[in-house]
C-alpha cells in the first residue's frame, strides 16, 4: 500500500493508505481527527473543508496520496495551542452562526480562507458568493454571514500585527 | 450580584458551541468500537420488481467479508412498525402492509434495501455488495398519487386494494354543502405541495454493539428520540426488553423530522451485532440519504371557499391526496390528517369546514413528517386560496384577512376541525409585520425596480400552527400508539450544581443552553453550574424526544414540575434547619427564607444537608435532592404570525431574488431571543427553499431524478438574503412557562408568502397560481409566453 507523509496541525505523520483513500478518510479514520465531516458524495456540501498548504480544499475531493508532502490544517488545529480560539471561531459563537454544528468545521475553514485571501474586505454579497461551496441546513446563513463580516477586521488586525 | 443575567429572556451564548467550533463534537460517525465491522446495503435500483433470486456466494467469498444477509436470514424478526393507525370514513382501519427490514419477495421503491454486506472495512463491504447477483423482474410502477389511483394502476401491496391506505374525512359535510349552496361566490383552487428531501447535513449513521458476557445490546444512532427507537425496535422488531437494549443518540447533525423514525438500518446493525458478536457500523452516503431518508410533503389538493357578498368566509371544502410512498413510515399516517386537516381553520373564523384526505401508496421513498409536517401544507393551501380569492374578486389581501381573522377576544376559540386555540392575536402580528416590511412603501420600490427592468412583487401570509405535541389521551383517541408526554429528572448535587436528564433531544436547537436557563431562573443556580444531559436511554429515565416544537412546551414544563418538587422538599429541609413552619418558608433567587425575617439557607446548603443528613427530618423525608416529573400537556400550543416576502424577478432569466423577508411570530414566552431568532431564520430558509428551489422529482415510473446535491437544489448563501425576525407574543395559557414553540414556524409561514409575492410580481401576465418550486424555467416560460402573445 502507498505511504503518505504529511504534516497535520503541525505534527508530522506517515500513514499507509489504499490508493483510493480520500484525504478526509485519512484524517478521520487514520488520524482520528473527526472534526472534519463528510456530508455528501458529490463535492457539494463543504463539510469536509480543510486547508492544504494554506488553501481551502474539500478533503473528500482529494486523494490522500495527492496530499503527500503537504501541510494540512483541520478545524482541530485552528485554535492556538493554549486553546485561544481563532477570531472566526469566536465570531461564529458570538453571532449564533451554528446550530447542529455539523457543517460548522467546513464552514469555519472555508470562511478563514475566504477572509484571509481578501484583505481588502468583503461585502455581505461577496461573502454570500464566497460561501457557495458550503451548505448549511440549519441557520439560513444569515448569522454565518454576520459572523464572517465581524471576523474580518479582527483577522486583518491580527495579520497586521 | 453583578453576574450577567442568564435566566429566562437572556440571549445567552450557547454552551454547546465550544465543542462544535473546535471540531470536538461527538457525532455518531465519530464513534468507533473495538473490533468493529462495516455494513453496506445493496439497494434496489428499480422502482417496483419481483425478486426472482439473490446469489450472495461471490460476495461471501470476497476479501474481508464477514457476513452477507438477506430477508431470509431475518425471518425471525418483525417488520418496521407504524406509530399511528388512522380509520377510514367507513370505520375500517387503514391498510397497513408489512414494512420488512430487508425486501421480501418484492422491491417497492428505488433505495429499498435488499441485502447487507458486513466486512472488515467499508471499502471491502462496498466492493462485495457489487458482487451480489440479484435477478429482478420489473413490475409496472407508479410515482404520483394521481397515477396510483387510476384504474389498472400497478398494485403495490396485496392488502391495499387500489393503493389506498385510508380514505379519511373530518368536519361537517352537510353544513359545508349547505353553505356552498347559498354562497354569493365560490373560489376554487387546485394546488400541489411539492415533495422535499429533508437533507440534514449529517447523513444517518447506525452502530450496533453487543456484549456477549451480559447479552446487552447498544445502538448508537442519529436519532431525535432514542427512547422511541428503543421502544419500536426493541418491542416490535428485535423482541429485546428495554433493560437489554441501550440506545444512544449523541451529537446529531440536524433532523428536521427525518431522524424521528425507526429505520431498517438501525435494526439490521443491532441484530447483526448480536449474531456476529462484533460491532457493526453503517454510515449513509448522501446518495443513500436521498433514497432512504423519509421525504416530506407531496400533496395534491383542491380547495374551495364559499363567500358571502361582503367577502366573509362561509365554508371551506378541501380534498387532498397524500403520498405515503411505498411503506408507512413511523408517523406518516398522522401527517396529512391530524397535523394537517385539523389546521384548516388557520387564523380565520370560517364557521364550517369539511376535508377529505386519501392516503396513497406509490413506488417512492416513504413520506413522513418534515419540519412543520402537515401544517405547512395546510398553510400553503389556505394562504394561496385567500390570495386567489383576491385575484378573482379584486379584494385586498390585507383587508380580507383582517375581516376574517378570529377576533382577539374570541379565545379560547373552538375551530370546526377539532382544535381549541388557547391564545393568539393575528391582528398585531400582521400589523407589526406590515410595518417592519414597510408594506406601505412597496409601490415606490416596485416602480424603482420597474425602471431597472425588474418585476417586483410582495406577498403576505398568516398562519396558525399546533405544536407542543401532545396530550396523550387526545392523540390516543386519534390513533397514536404512544403517549406524548415528556420526562425530566433534576439532580441537585451535594455541592449545589445541577444535572438535568431530559427526554427531549437536541440536534441543533440549543437545549443545553435554553433548558439550563430554565434552571437558572427557577432554582437560582448559576448557568455555568447547570448541565443538560440528553440522548442516552441508560442515563435518562424515559422520554419521547424532540419534534413538533415540543421540547420547551412539554419537556421544559416537565422540568418545571420536577423543580417544583425540589423546591417543595427543600422547604421541608429548610424549615427543619431554620426551626420554622414549612408554610413560612419562601423560596426565591436560590434561597430559602423564613418569611419576614433574614433567616435563610441557600439551595447549596440545603443540598449538602440533603446528602449529609446529620441534622435532618429523617423520619419525615428521605435524604437526597433528586426529583423526576412526567408531564402530559393539557392541549397543543398554538404559535401564529405573519410573514411578508418581497421578491424581484429578472424577466430575462426568470430568476427570483428574495429582496426582503419579514417574519413576525407569536411563539409565547421567549427564553433565549438569540436562539429563537436563529430557529426562525433557519425555518424561513427551508420555506424559501421549498418555494423557489427544492423538489424531489421522480419520473413517471418511479426513478428518483433529483437524487444528489448536484440535482436537488439546496438553498445556498447567495440564494437568500437577510431575514428580519421579530416576535409579538401572547402567552400559552396552559403551561407554566407560557411557551408555545418556535422550531417550525419559519417553515410553515414562509412558502405561501414567497409564492404570493411571485404571483403578485407576475400579475401583468395574468398568473393566478403557481405550484412550488417557482423555478426560473416556469417563470421565464410565463414571461416569454406573455411577450409572444403581445407581439
């Protein structure tokens, strides 16, 4: 079986996988990182979004072997080691941007990448457009959009430090 | 006392969020047991076929395969039970064909499970499932209620002649006929309520485990009601007594009704775990969810209103055909009867109503309760009919509603279709909604849109729903095979912190927060010192779960009753310690006090005394401070309200945009305004989804065409806009909290508001009605035909 070596949330890992193993299966089943979820089988829902070398990726749409040599951040690795939450996590809680929580890890990871890639700032409409790849069935998105808007200045201020 | 207020009425941030935003939730698929195997089901790809043969030999020989089972292996276990029995007009019980766990002799819908493969890995199980050789002989099939009722239609069950499950009615037919005979005007509308797929973001999962030393079974499952699953699966399918079967529903990623029911996969993995002596896990692919989770809605109806010359509603006549799918799901027969036809008075004082409902089997996935369940169908029918009356007679949609509303002083109000509303004020919710939506400013906005070449429309709907389900004696007399009370156990620990064991279940509603606020308010215990435990039959005494907006009205009231007992016992302990009469002890803000003095003991001191009873009235009362209450509600609760939707249609593409959506709901007392707002926004989003985007489409033979997120249009962030939510509340009169429920109101009130707005926007094209979803294709077709006609 092929071997994959990658860094996940700052820790090196080497795992044997079948050629057909998906990145999300490696994370959930081989590394026990069950924060990344699987909500569909057609790359539509975005519950499985993680960062691969700083870019948001649907982990159900990438083979584990394709991630060989990559650095991956999952929802478990977003907060600081001392437990301080990322501003996006804080704002999701503050603005009641989650209900059942199942889409939340993918939504937060997608939102972090969206905001980080747009330092000029995003309008509400641009945020809605940017979330096209992530489905939420509970919130109606209203509070997710509010949370991301509120996280923007916090993230950009932090980046400028 | 500078602590932030965290009791009833505070928008406390949610306790459960910390684990969810950090990836530390504990959903069923996150649970793995030692030595676990994986189950994959082989399902029918045909809508209706006779099973000629099943050859599992190649699958059994495949690498990693532990077992392959078909219906033959499950011969000793029962079928999946139905929780309601409806009787037809002639008094005969509904047709109730067996719902086998695995298909017996025939398959009846695409997705019907035929066999299960259990293997060391999921991939091996998946590979082996492909190797099962199934010889099917196709039978004629049918997907719609109208086709299924045609003479000569495919017969789906031997014991349901003509595919009829029941032919039921409610109301006074003679009085309605008489009112129609003298009506000045009759307005008739044919309409459909589109079939939906609930699509909670977490697919269903079931993990069965068996302890060969004790003979105990455990099922971890994505359920809204673990005790109900234990009852249905234990008593009816696997014949396991309660004490040998534990059902755990941990964090559950949304339900919307679809996770109420007992499903075949749960019974299969539990049974197989016992047979194999190893844990068996099944996780649905989304494709499987589309063809095995119970669908929602799917009604075809005719509605007629008789009016006098002044526009007063005289009588309502409704005829509905309801699609049950191929088998009866757990609650299915109740949805188009007692959750639908009993709601047909709505917010109006229509004096007489008669409704006939025929439930019909088809070769489709079973249909059951989906957010709102019956009440969205009733509301869509009524509110479309009222706007159609305006279309046909020229009446004003606001004026005709005001004229026919149940007056404010008419409560309690007995409807002609069984329900008695305890409270409500439809005038105020409408008045505030029109103000919040700036209804008066609409003509100017329409003109501005027209100047940009866009078609603007505005629509309103009012609604009334029955929730807080339900008084057991009432539902029992209507055919329910269970009681619908709720249970709470309140445990005050020796140091004064509190654990609440509730029979309700949270799968997004935020109970860990809202229910803790009840304890903070009633017992004065800090919010951080309260824990809410749910979802495990081994930890919680009993419970009926969460659906029908019942958790706070029924489950919350059970908590209040249990806390009343805690306070009553605490008063006895305090009286003893303070050397006073029990009658002189008052309890407020967490302190027992001798009235008129400053002699007092805190709840924490009383709790410690109860567990360390050295100085204690031991001959009168037992040690400990732990009380349980079962609460059976006196009536349903009746939230109501008004939704206003404003749309803009691009005539070039037929695409409808929601530009404003305003909801003003009466949900009774609000415990956590932030959570109520979120529940309504989410419900409205699902209602907008139904109105504009979503449709479970079968071809005429019963092949599911919209079987994935690629084909079934889920609402996305850019399909929606901001949803303005407010409440104008009247209190429920029969529960101590005054709460009514808020989980379903958004999905009930919104679809007709959207369609009324779309029809309003298309007024110039002579549109009288449009079925959902109001897709760009339909709208563009109308606009284009209008253009051609004008040319």
